[in-house]
């Protein structure tokens, strides 16, 4: 399709660059240069993609305000088009973009809040699976348990932040009036999971995110515990396991 | 093999036994999921964008399954880019085929437009020139889609803001050729006819007179907004964010005169009203359909 391909190459390039001249061969009503008409396509593409990212990052939007948020997303959208028409997958790299976005540097926790939004969104669309009942876990003797590996729920994710990212996320996501969060209150680990219909977001004890990531890498419970304790000396295994079991983060034990 | 030769395409003049009734339907929106399941409103059918249901699981599928059990469903794609110069995205086609198997929609439709390019997906229905080259190309894509899905598809006339020097075939003729060559059906969007007619200065009623109505199996109505073009003349935008305008209702009446009673969908995709607001639009479409059906019955009675 050489001719159609050329036409669409020119059209796409001009849609993506609002400063560029219009592609040749376009007609408006008469002989005019149809800039405003072409602008409809530029605007449709730009604003619909910003809307698509905004749908996946509602907490970030509330935190920074619509105007700043949309300006920031516009830069992101300008850099990277969606790879597929499935827009629920669009914006996976937005947290990394936020982390490097110069005008957002005065909010160093913003990228982690974005990561929680993305984990929430991923959990919402994840495959269904029946969580492991805590009683099932309790039937296995402790020395036996150490050698076992856990199967994680498809919706589960965990992340660790040097900031109270979950407290910030929570108040911006759920509270009618956003509560002030003391940034000196320290880092937080967050667990996100959708065991049934509703996505749940929980605090994990320090090291909890590391522990879950180790388990996701198919290590045994004892290996994962050792790995986590090396980085978090006061890692509380019992409380972490309780939190993971209660949230439905596991589907089985091998 | 270009034409889809499955049972549905045996004769384009005979409408397949569509489980979508010849009644008004609406686009299904997450904001209305709860209301629909709790109140089971008297609406004929629902239509969804399949791309919104291509996640692995979660509430969208849970709701769609529950609603599908109670209402007929149509899938209206926005991501296939059948007018694109590039080959079709086989992975996307695979996802679509899986969704069709899962939900067994009564109809599947897409747009005469393109949206995917080398750089990625642009999330808009972009226009293409109508000539012999693009006709053969789009027909090839339609054939591929119908083969992959194992069923006939409908192709929708677009709302456009520009035309191409390179176009040598009228849009109505282009669509007719596509249907003839591939065995596909057509989805007639009368709001798009009004929008394009205003934007390009043609008479929408005359466009409908030329439209190959024998292939039409579904009609869309929707809202638009009014802007101005580079000459200060009206430029309508197919925004789907407002009630259906009066001239568009008139075009629906005109189209139904030719097609007879067929499924009519109210599209409303942003600034979505509460359920009752959407239902008011659907009721108006239903009244117009009803008037057409009554007229047909009277005609049959008189000629019996």
C-alpha cells in the first residue's frame, strides 16, 4: 500500500506534532488551508489519550490538581503512544515518567503514589482466582512450611516507599477532605490485591514488599525470609504472613 | 478468498435471524452497571467497545457476564484499524476472537477508519481517501476479520472533518462495494451523516437516498457539538456527549423508511447522563421505530 502508507505516514506525523505543517492533499470546504479541521484530529488524539491515562491515575490527578496533571500527562502522551488498542494497559511507564519529571520534583513521593494507582488498576483487571484460606496454611507444620513455595494471586502486587506513600494515597483517594500527612513519619510498604470483587489496599510491615517479591520469584518461605531479613533486620514474618493471608494474596502452597 | 461465505452471508438481502431485536439499545457504561442489574430496565439490547473488556478478569467481565445473561449484546470495535495501511494486528484480532467466543454477541461492527500506525495506537477514527487502491485494501482487511472471527461483520460510515484530493469514489459507493465484495453488512450512523454533510456541504437526505440500505443491519444515533471551520462556517464534531439533535432524529426516520425496523443504538460516550437521561433518548428512538413498525403492519394489512 505505498500510496496509502505515505498518506498515513504524513497524516500521523502531523497529528502528533501540532507545530508541523499540514500534510499535502487535504481538502476543507473550498480552497482554504484546513488547519482547524485538521486540529480536530490533533485534539481528539491528544485529549483522548490524556483521558485514558487519567482514568488509570485518579489519585495522582487529585493530588496535583487537574491542570498540572493534564499538562504532565500531555508530555507523557507526546512521548509514547499506546502499543495496542487496549487502553487499560496504557500508562504502565507513567510512574517512572513522573519520577523523572522535573516540575514534579518537589513532590518526591508522587511516583510511588502513581505506582499504587497502577497496582490498583492492574488488580482491578487481573484474572480471577480463589484465594488460599488461612486455615489451609495453618495445617502445615512449621518445619515443613519453611521448604514450601507460595502461589501468588494474579491480582497481587506490593511496593515499598521511603515515603508514607500509602497514607498519602489513601487520603487522596478516599477522604472528602485530604488529611495532612507528616512526611517524616517514614516509609511504608503497600499490598494491593483483589481476592474477589473489590480491590483491597493494605499496609504491610516493613520488608513486606521485599518478602512478597521474593516469593513471586519462586523462592521457598525460608529463603524469602532470609533474603528480607538481610535488608530489613527487624522484619516481622508472622505479622507479614498474617497480612498476606488475610488479604487473599496467595492461591496455594507447593 | 475475500468474501465471507458463512451461513450469515448467504444473501445480503435476507437479514440473518439476529437475536438483537429491531428495537432501541444503548451503549453500556460502567456508571450504569449497578442500576441495570438492580432495575432490569426495559431496553432491547446493549452495545460495548470490546477493547474495554480485554483485561483478564475483574468487575468489567463480572458485570458484562451478568448483563449478557439478561440482554442481547453487540460488540462495536474501535481498535482494528481496518482502514490502516499496515497489516491488521493479529494479536488484537485474536483478543477479539476470544471475546466473541466468550460473549457470543449477536453483532460485531467496526469503523471505516484507521487508528494504528507504525508509532502505535492513536485512539481516534482517522479518515482515509476513497479510491481503487484503498477499496481493495480495506476489503482485504474485512475479509481477514470475517475469516478470523468466523462471522460476518458490519462496517460503519465515519464522521469526517477533512476530505482527500486522492478520493475518486463517493463514500456511499465505497461502502456498497465493500459489502458486495466481502459479504459484510453495514452500520449506518445517521449522526455521522449529519456531521459529515454539514462539514463537507452535502445534503444528508440525498446521501441517505444513495446509501445501499439493503446491507444495513444497525443504525446509530448520537450527539454532536458545533464549532467553526477555517472559513467561519459550521464544523460539527462527532462528540457523543450530548442528546441527539433534531435533524439526526429526522434522518433516523428517513433511514427506517428504507430499511424497515432494525436495531437502533443510542451512543453516549462522555459527559454520560444518569440512566434516566440515556433512557429518554432510547425511548424516543423506540417511538420512531414503533411508528415505522405500525406503518409496516398497516401496509401488510392493506395488501393482504
